[in-house]
């Protein structure tokens, strides 16, 4: 693998920003498929891939989400071209015979172990959520991830069977760069890291 250049680093990290204001520009269904095709190669433990995503494009679908949002997140979410509801499948282990096929006992490691299932699903869907944001940036979209919402209300509205649980939301589209806040401070290495 080669080292990516400075432009790629800026696109993914140093120049990328969280967006709250969106241009009136549609995100096509093809672009949504492209986003998934890029992000789904990111690794998860035992290739468990618990992430499940609902892409809310229609105003009707976004209105169903609105009551679950904290007031400060409503306007920007309603105006986003697409709102992704990122959730995790609590029955992900049922797919391990296919997804982790070289270990025939993988499914049995989880059966009946609710805490292990939930911890694994939440952690790995969060990892996949990070890939989701980076993949969006890599294909020219902007992202606005957020956690200011009522998970139980989202689950009741969009995942009524109880099998899938919401993790976080991510608005995607083409951000209005003129409306960005100044970049906030980041911790220095020595404040949060140690090399042992």
C-alpha cells in the first residue's frame, strides 16, 4: 500500500469539517451506493459487519425523524439532502457462517451472550460509522454526524422489530463552507497520549 498524498489527508482529515448548513444540491442514489461500496471494506472484528443504515432522502422520511431530534438539531437535519440513521444489528452473529466462513464455530461464540453481542455490535458499528464519514468525504460529500436525538424514539419509529438499534445519525450532502464555525481546538499529543 502506498502513502496517500497531502491532498488526500486534507480531504479526509485536516481540511474536512463537520457541516451544519447544506447547499440545495441533491445527493443521488448512485452516490449513496458509491458511499456504501467504499465504506464496507473497512475491517470489523471477525468481519461481523453489524452496521445497518437507513438513508432518509424524502422530506416525508425526515419528518418521521424530526420528533426524536433535540431542538438544536432539527433545522439542519430537515434541510440536509440525506440523513443516514446508522444502527447495529443485534443478530449480526447469525451471518458469521457466511462472513467469517473459515471459523465454523464463530456463531456459537455469541449465542445466548447478550452483553457480548451488544458490546460487539455497538463497538463495531461505531467503527464502521467512522469509515462511513471518511468514505463520504473521499467521494466528495460532506458529513454532519450527531448524537443529539432520542434513540428509543428512533428505534420505535424506524426499527420496530427490536433487532436493530440506532447508534448515531449523520447528515450528508454538499456543505455550505461559508457557514462553517471556526475550527475548534484539538488536544496536543502529550495531553492525551503516552508511548510506553
